[in-house]
């Protein structure tokens, strides 16, 4: 039976940024497609029956190619054979899978690297001989392929062309069912990637709000507060950051309620462009500051993924959105603002604005939704990047159980977290306000997290600092160049595992 999955492309086009990204199409069937231009075979010492079949058809050409390349079948190794003898394919890609059990993280990475090997525009149809994988394993291979194949080509003259993948599997129906949930998660990831990749002039807080409203068709309740409403509620921290831009700040609330349980709150930092304000950024890194809304993108992408799969959860994303710009109306270093929490904050650095939009968003989530647990996610500090680089997210919380839950989820989806300490509260003392927004010393990632901690009340809380995780300059494993959608897989996995009504 042939089961074609084409929903993903239409979802990306309709609900993400218009015609921004492309992805692949997948068919799960019980036969190897001999009309494809490319064949993918898997090999190790104990799993090579399909390889032997095709090797015999080529009179041993494939095995000779492996010997010439000293291929030993270890995990994530590849040999490409062009114009194989007596086969209709233009190329055969032989993939080493090793002898160890291939778990979700390894399969997803392997799928990504298969896509990386087959990224030529001349490759259009790929047949994957995956009969020796079970339904779950085959679906994660396809998941990795599609994540890596993502391409943001909105502004390119030459558009990326979709590739058609046909998977030969033992049980096509079971594989399709296993992939369906991953397809829903991909739609959230691609939304987050599209938003992160979009240029600053085309993704203001107003534009982000319009994208959020498109989730209404999935049953998500979306509310958008403008500057006057934000000011009226006392959210002067959020309002102040957006004051220097033409449109001002927005608070965007996306609530997916499909459970009787108390909501899980995700607060996302949404700085659509960060000039630094009067503490203006002066390095070449400013060009990447369009990605300073990646936390909000992850929050919205997570809600979208859960709504697509109709998960039995109650999740609300509260996103503080602003463009941190320089103008005669911008807040200045030395200003003091009163937060919705009631605490006053001295603005000692206008480039420490992310924590300001977050604290009012966190207050709103607590005040309006009384969540059972709250996680904020943000591209927050250079200190996190210097401490952990681009492959680990920083995790801060006083709740050991919550740390373990999030860490376990992160490892399953290749978005690993590393716990960093809270502390140095004394560094946040101000002579004229309750707090200052930057520390007078100490590790900056920790002082920033500790600043946020003052606005969590009694709610279980964790902070994820994803600085350095939002963009990649070089494709690797399942990550394509540009926005990564970091956080969508992590938060979705955590919510499904810990909070879904069974």
C-alpha cells in the first residue's frame, strides 16, 4: 500500500511566512522505487541483506567501491557510487549504521546527514531501502531528512526544488502513523525557522501578531495587546523597550486549551530586531539580531505543533514583542520603570532588554492563567554563549524535578540543555530602585536568570537561555543553514511526556 504524505508543504506555505520555506514529500510503500534517480542503502556487518541484493545486481561493483573507500559500516559514514552497473539509478548512496542500537537522536541526525549528501539540485527522486527498520525508526529517518532539507529561499532568484522520497518499509501504514506526529512537530519547527529567518523590516511585532492569528484555524485562542493596553496594565518594562520603535510593543497570547488541567505557560522573548538601544551594538554581530525573537518563535511553534496533533494539553504562550530601536522616544540608560509585578527597575543598559519584555510576559501568564508550571525561553545573554557555545542550551531553575524533566526531553530531540546556577542576587541591587537590569559583576547569564527569578512568584519555573542556538551558519546533522527552530522539539517533547492527559 502506498501512503503519500504531502500535508507538510501546504501547512508550511499557509501558516508560516508566505512562500518562505520548502520541504520534501514522502511516500511510505512496500517496494523500492526503481524509477528514482537515487537509491539509499544501509549497511553494517549484521544488516546488509538489501545491500547484498543490489550488490549482486551490479556484479559486485558496490562492494568494490566500499573496499576502495575503506568503508567499514560504522555509524554516519557514507559512500556514493555514481552510474552503478546494471541498475537504473544514477547513483547509490551507501550509509553506514554501525552495530549499536539506533535510537531517536541518532536516527534523526543520520536522516539529516543523508539529506546533506543528497542536496544537489539534480537529485529529484530518492528511493530509501528501509525494510530492516521498524516504523518508528523509519519515521525518525524521514524526520531528520526533512529538517535538514528545509530551505528559506524567499529572497533568492533560484528557488529550491522539493525532492520526493519513497521509503520501502515493512509496514507502510504503521510508518505513516508514526511519521504523522513528527510531521505536526515539523510544522511548528518550520514556523519558528521561518519567523527567525525573516528580515527585520518584514517581521515587526505587528507582523508577528498576524502570523500568530493564523493559528486560530487550529483552535488556538489568540489575543494581541497594543501599547496603550500594555501601559494600562502596568507592563512598563515591555512598553519601555518598544517605545523607541514606530509601532511600539505588543503582547501576544496564544492559548491552546484541550485539557481540563491547569495550563502550562511558555514565555518567549520576542525582540524582532535588537539595535541595543542607546547602548547600541557596534560589532558585525548586529546583522544577526533579527533572530532575537527566536524564543517567541519557539513558543509559538510549540503551540502550533501541539494544536496540529490535537494533543490533550492546556498550553499558553505569552510573547513579549518589541523592536529595540534608537530614537528620541527610546528609554535611556538611567531611567527607572515600574513593572507589572510592582518592582521598580533601574535601566543600567538598554541592551539588556530581553529580560524586561520577559518579566512582564511572565507576570501576565501568572496573573491571567495561574499556570501549574512556567518555562521562559530566550536568546538572552552573551554569557551563556561564552559558557556553553552553540550546541548546548543553558537551563536555570531551583526546581530539581523540572530540571530533570527538561534535560531528559532535550536529550531525546538533539537540543541538549546544561544546567547553570542561579545566584549573585546582590549584584542586582540599585541605589534608586528595587533592582537594576544588569549585574554589577558575576556571570552575566546567571545574573540575568536571577533577575527573571524575582518575577516568578510561587510558580514552578525554569529559564532556557538559547543564545547561540537560534541560528547556524553551516548545515549539520538535521539543522539547515539559518534559523534552527530550537526549542520547539524540546518543549513539545517535555509537554507531551509530562503533561498530556492520557
